[in-house]
C-alpha cells in the first residue's frame, strides 16, 4: 500500500496526461508556453481571485509574496509553529524575523489568541516592526481567516495565506488561496493538486502586486526580459508541468476533492470513538492533504505507527519538530516562544494514507488495523 498513490492516479488519467505531455514536446515551447497562461486563468477562476502567477515551487511562491511587499530586515512576520519548514524559512531568507505562534489543538492551525498576544508583545518590545501574518492551511483545512482578518485589520498587518496544503479547501463556499492579501500554493507531487515535479503559484486580487510578482519571477524584468528593473529570481512553472496540471485540475474539481472528503468521512465515522480524529469546524471544507489522527502520547503514537507498518500500512509523522525547536532557528534574535500545543502535537500526531484513488478494501484494512492497534495498548 502507498501512502499517497500517485501512480494509481496516473493510470486513471494516463490518456489525457500523455497527450498533454507529448504536445509540449512537439511544440517546443518548454518555458512560458501557452499552457502556462491558460493554467493561470483556470486556477484564478477556480479559486475566485483576479490574478494567478505561477512559479517554480511553493517556497518560491512565499518568497515572491514577501518580495512584492518589500519585507526584510527589521520586520516581524508571524508564523505558526506547527508547519512545514518553508513557511518560516522564506521569512528568514528575506532577512525578516519569524515570530512563532502556537496553534489550536483541534484544527492544528494558528491560534488567533496566541497570535494577538505575540503581536502585542512584539510591539511592546519595539525591536521589530510587525508586518505580516502567515497563516497556513495545515493538512488541507483553511486557517481561521474570519478572525485572522480582524486581527490583521486591527494592527494594520498583511495576511499571507500559505495554501500549499490547502488548495481546494473552503470556508462557506469561499475557496482557499483567496483569503490572503496574497495567497500561495505548491504543486509538489504529493500536495492536493500536484504536478510531476516542482511547481507553485501565488494568488491575489491586487493588480500591482500581480505585476510585481510576474517581474520578480523573471529576474526582475521591466518591459521585457533584458530590461531588468529590480533584483529578482528565476522561478517559472515549466510548460510541461502546466500541461499536466491542466489535466489534473479537471479531475481534481470533478471527482478527486469529493473522493478525499468521502474517505475522510469514513475514517472519522469509524474511528472517532476510539481516538482523536481531525476536526473540521462548521462551514469549513478541507482538501485533506493529510488525514491526521492524535494519540494520547508519544509512546502510543510510535507504537501504533510500528504496528501499522507490520501490517504493510504506511503512516507519517507530520511534523516531528516545531519551528521554534529547529536547529536552523536556534540563533534567532527575535522573541523565542515555547508553543506548548505545537510541541504536544509533534509527539502525538500520525497521518494515515489519504488519496482520491484508495479502494474500500484499503480503507477498511486501515481502520481495522488502527482499531486493533489501539485495543492492544
Ligand atoms: C510543501 C509546503 C511548502 C513548500 O512547497 P514546495 O513546493 O515544496 O516548495 C510550503 N508550505 C507548506 C505548508 C507546505 O506544506
């Protein structure tokens, strides 16, 4: 059994994907071919924003957003402690200071109360100027944007939605990647909408920011590629990846999103009496980048993972270490927070296999194996 069976997805979509890939090979426009523009239009429409600018990967998408806003030395950016490293790495790479905020124990997303505490603390200390809140849609569930937006408005901060795992999610029919002043996503193969390599995108309603992002992704181009008006990067989405994504976006919209939600429902229905299953708040919709259960302690989690492995069922620990405890951030000059909820989650979370092409037999085997594993403890 695969944790996320991408080959099975390819077998289902093979005919269309092969045609799309060969067409790119034949036409020869490998960089910025017509598929890239077409994909950007489709993605913007799907998300419900004015502009989509694709780029090389989800980490670059965060970097481009921070560059567009001119975030750098002396600035504080608030980042959830429980996330993939890139959410905080992009901040440090631009020379700004990531301030780690604890998360909610039910949703695993940034905790608005701790967020406001940290903003106040940063203002009081006066060492760094609060500029941006990065909210991550962890495991596919949108962060609490209605409350985050109120906090951002109160302190005049920008919201950057890291939707690398959240693409396809929603809050009351408003789709993920539309909640930030700029939002980003990743098309890394294992993300909800993945390509066959690296890819990413930024989303915004702001005309000027979209234009700036387009410039930054091509060496800070002005009116054309060899007119360079600012220091940028080289971060474009390959035409080949765009062609693949055009096929995959259709399947994602037509059936895959519904399929993962069906599987999550089954998991939750049959496991919720036995352990802590993921909580999706009223009005929220997840794209289930991960289905993550919580055990009681680290020993129980590690033991269950081992028992699942014995039965041939892969599982993953996303994530074993909070940002504040990462070696790379050991010498951070900003305030250091302990983030107890995030630290606890690192010990007790376990992500089960999740992808739209799982069979009923596989789902039942996983549920029974988890139940058996728990019973023996
Ligand atoms: C995967 C991921 C990224 C980075 O995306 P890449 O395409 O791998 O660079 C950023 N943030 C989060 C939350 C992610 O899960």
